[in-house]
C-alpha cells in the first residue's frame, strides 16, 4: 500500500481533513460529529473493524500535545509502547499496543497530532478484528495517512462518492442516503457551498427535471429562489445553471438575502447527477460551482464541461489574448484558459522574490506587487510588500518550480515521495500551484500549440 497509485483492492476513506487507505470492501458504518470533533466507525459487511476519532485544538501555540497524550494514557491506565507508527503528515504520535480494556478484551489505541491542521486523531481496534488485519492497519494503512491543512483543498471520499472542497470550507451538515449524498460546507457565517451527487442519474432525471433538482435542496432552508431566476436562466446542453438572490418569505424578504449560484449536470460515465450551489451575502460569479463540478466529474466529461465553461466565460468577458506565459492577471481580470493536457505540460518557474527567511520549519517568501488604483488614489504607495509562509510540503512544491520540469512530473514526484495516490497528489499540487500563481510567487510557461 505504499505505491503511488491505489491498488485494485484498495480505496481511500477521506473525511473532515483526514484520509486513510483501506480495503475496498470496508466502508463507514456510523459517522458522528463534524469538523471540530467527531468519530467514524469503519467495518465490512460482518462487523466493525476500527474506530477513528478526531478533534481539532483551539490554539496550536498553547496546546501541549505531550502533556495531552500523557493525561490520555494515564486516564485509561495505559503505558505508551515504543516503535510507534508515525505517518509523514503526523508531527507527534504514541500508541498502546495490544492492551487489556475495561471489558476484559484486548485493544490497540494509536494517537497522532498534525500541528499544521491542529488535528488530533485516535484509531482504535479491538480483539474482534483478526490479528493479521490489525497488523495490516498499523503497518501498511496507517503510514499512508494524509492530513489536509485548513488552507488547502479538502478531499471527501466515502461510499464510492468523491468531493473536493475549496480551502477554508468546513462541514456544517451532511446528507448520507443511499443514492443521494450531499455535503453542506461553510466558510464563515454567510458563505456556504453545497456539493451533491444523486445516482443513478437516469432515475433521478425521470423523477425531476434538472431545474427542479436545483429548487429542491437536501436540507431545510429558510430562503428561496425568486421565480424569475429560473424563468430567465440560460442552461447549457445537458446541464442547468441558475444565478440570483435567495430571500426569506414575505414580508421578511429584504432581511439578510443570499446571492446564490447553482449548477446541475449529468456525468454519463458515472451515471450520476452532480449538483453544486454556492451562497454568499455578496453577488459573485459561477467560478466556485464550476470548479466544484470539475472536481467531481469523470475525466472524459471533465474536458467537455471545461470547454463549455471556457466558451461561456469567453462570451461574457471577450476572448483572452494568447500568451506563452500564464501568471495571475490580478483582481477582477480574466487570464487565458488552457486545456488540462496543456496545464500538465506547463513548466512553473519561480518569480525572483525580494527576500527569503527561514524560521523553524517554515520558509517566508516576500514578494512585491502593485496596489490597486483606488488605493493609490487615497495616498497609498504604488509598491507593496507581502510575505507568505511555506510549510515543509509547500517548500517541496515551490522548490520544484525551477523552470526545468513540468507540472505532471512535479505531481508524480510528490505522490511518490509522500506515499499518496496520483489523484490526491494532483489535487493538492495543482491547487497549491494556482495559489502560488495568484500570490505572484511563480509563473507558468505554456506551449502555444497546446494552449487554447
């Protein structure tokens, strides 16, 4: 299970910022809690096999993980053992192997703490699980544990359904029914993102049209679409998109409205209806829901949908000029759109920073950029400095942007060195490269023949 690609008999269960490779016939039996604290019971069709608990600490600097672990073991009357399995993503780990529990049985308890995401993870197995299976969990599966930081895209994968949420969104509610799985994610109090997959798609569309699916959320809502939003929509073939305000019932319609962008499409390769909806207090574009759908759909459909998105954006903003170097165009501007093959073949190169500093495990890179016109109008200086902190994982990707290797090579090397699957490495690396471009730390060199 240390290969970069999942084996045919292996899948990953990913939830609330952690991801663990397990046999493909294992699945969640019970899920409780949310982003801050929760638990998941995992088993096969016969019995539970392991329990995963997680908890996020409130203050990373004041939290003493060694003291917490000592208190935890003392409360359970256990003594930590040596040779604790410690994945790359875990900063501190401890375990008690094959100890007696309060009910007369035997159990193994493992604790890990990831400082970057403030995440404490506990994995427990009992003597109900066969010894060979327990050994495989802690010797083969656990070393491949992946933890996602709060400022990185988060993967959600269970029951054969996969989602990828943008950075900063945390789980608020979940709807886990057979044939209809939905997550409501929140960033702050007024910014929510709904990700939903309904299957089989043929049966779903036979029950309701696409616009009716958009009007029927899986969770109870107090705000509703205006009727003219659906009357004036301009759907693409095979999909339906809506953009407008959601308001409270009369006479409270003027109180705290939400601007919503939503899209539904059918992925024939997976036979699933895919839905994404983004709600925010301010008016916004369709970029968030389009990105969410592209992360959910299969590869053949991804190219088609991405091409549709590109054509619609070009019609709204005008055709962008062709360029051999792609960098962040700045706030409010649209850069050139390229195909996935061109993006994988692009070569990232670092933009020379103003200065670089090292403090502990972090590297701080300072760059300069031009302020906006309205800021200069009020007397602000034209040039401004901004400093960005890179953790060890970010430093690996940033150092690889040497102008010699392409994005695909960087993804392959990152997956191999960190023992994760290719799709997970692609999601993490490409998202981080986009962030580096947006912040002005790198630029992309793209072949003209592959662009467009």
